[in-house]
C-alpha cells in the first residue's frame, strides 16, 4: 500500500513540507514576525485545501472526476494534510547545511533554506515568492557580514575574527551557493542531502565514515517493530531480539544475563554501534546517565557532547525528555530529529521528536 504522501498533488506536497518545516522552527529563538506570517499563510492554505477536497468529495463543488471520498485518493489526502500542523510534523526531505556559530536568525533562515534547497521551485507563485524571500534574506545577511568584517559599517567593530564572522560568512556562502566556501563544500558533501562524502566527516559532529554510520542505522532499521514479550517486561524470547541484545551488551566487558528485564534503550544503541564497528563499547551504555557523562567528557566511544543540532550527524545519539531518562539514535538531524529507538512504548520504532524533547546529543566516534 502506497504512503498517503505519494497521493498528494504537487502543490499539496510542497505546502505540506513548507508548513511542517515552519512548524519545526516556530519555537527557535531566531523565529521572527516574517516567519510567523509565512506559517499563518501556509496553515491557512492547508485548511482551505482540506475544505476544498471535502466539498468536492461531498458533491458541493462540481469536479470532472465527480464526487466521492474514494475518488483521486481524497480521503488519504484530506487526512494526511492535517498532519502538517502537528507538533512533530516533519518535511520529507531537507539538505543539511552548516550553521555552526551562526546567530539565532541565521540559523533559523538557513534551516528553512534546507527545505527550499531540495524544492527547486515553489508549486505556485505565492510560494515561489516566499522561497525567494528566504534566499534574499540570506544573501543580504552574507553581504552584511562581509561589510562588518571589512569595516564598512559605521559604529561596528571591524575584523573577520570578531563575532565568528569568518565561520558565519562561510555558512552563508554555502546557503546562498556563492563563493569559495560553497565550492569547497560541494567537493566534500553530497549536494542534495548535505551529508559528507565518504569518510570526510565534519569535525563538528561525531567522527567516522558515512558507511559505518549507515551500518549502525541499518541495524536499527532491521530491528524495528520488536515488541516486548510480554508487554512491559523489558525482554522477549526471540533469537535476535531484545533479550539477545541485552546479553550482547553485557558481553561488552562482562558476562551473564543481568541486563535482561532492564530498560533497554541504551542497549539498543550499543548493539547498533557494535554492528558499525565502533571501538570502546562497554555494558555501561545501558545507562543513559553514563552516556551523557561520557560524551560530555569526550571519552570513547564518543567525541563530545552538544545541544546544537547543526553539529549532529546520522548515527549520533540523542538523549530525551530529561537527563538520564531515554536515549535514541539520530537518523535525520534537525530541530525535530527523526530517531531510531528501543524501549519506546514497549517496542523498537522510528520516531520524530520535538525540539523540546531533546536534552542533548552524544557524538559518536565511528571508525
């Protein structure tokens, strides 16, 4: 059965992605009145579109295909469009662009640009105007940072080393597809997804090759949907399930079965990291509190700790809800990261978490 997203028209698809991206960014510090206006406009478009689909389906508005909810996937489209307004809504694709050291405003506009990067044009004129306005803001900011650094703004301190201007200018060159920083970025990154090529990992995130990270995430994907047996037991009887993962985690420095029937979110991450060949693994990974402390100390199997989603790469870990409570592996970084999780409602599953859920990120030292 096809995903309901695939039934959306072009205008519905792009507006769903635009609305959900704006929803993700709406609680960021750099959020401003212009972005609020755009969110209001896109939410109104979604409401009007759903009303239009309902009116056609109910025969209130004539249509060449006739009335009916089962015609042209109207029921699926009507229901799916509503998800754009959910707090955990997420666009189906973005390109990860550099935002390290950027101001709050630069980060939020660059993060919106991450959506428009993979949408080469708007689906209708008003949307194309918003897309261009986002790019124009970033171009103007790039030019302003250059003028600041060159001492061409009266009353402002000049210099490239002041206020992280060199890094910010580099970020803005990439976001606007301009200059030497963009050319260098293109050589070292996938220009569609923004992921580093091969093992040319970013020093700001966890280390390691894309292949190793992919192996960890592949392990997670192949172990989704494993429910506890019985529910609430923190265990099962499968040959390659929760119990086996718990025993495998114990074997990372000890022996026995003492992790059975214990919370297993950290165990799940440890097993995925083992599948990727990460060094320095230990049964202590069963403890979320230990993961947080270890990452903050920059000790194996981690390279560091951050609360900045722009520094996170797929395969890094994210701790959630409150310190020491829950850990997951990041599949898609961002303000509302897509995660792979164990011990989530008694099962293993992919989730989308809101910015407010995130405590911080443990950056993994992949080989």
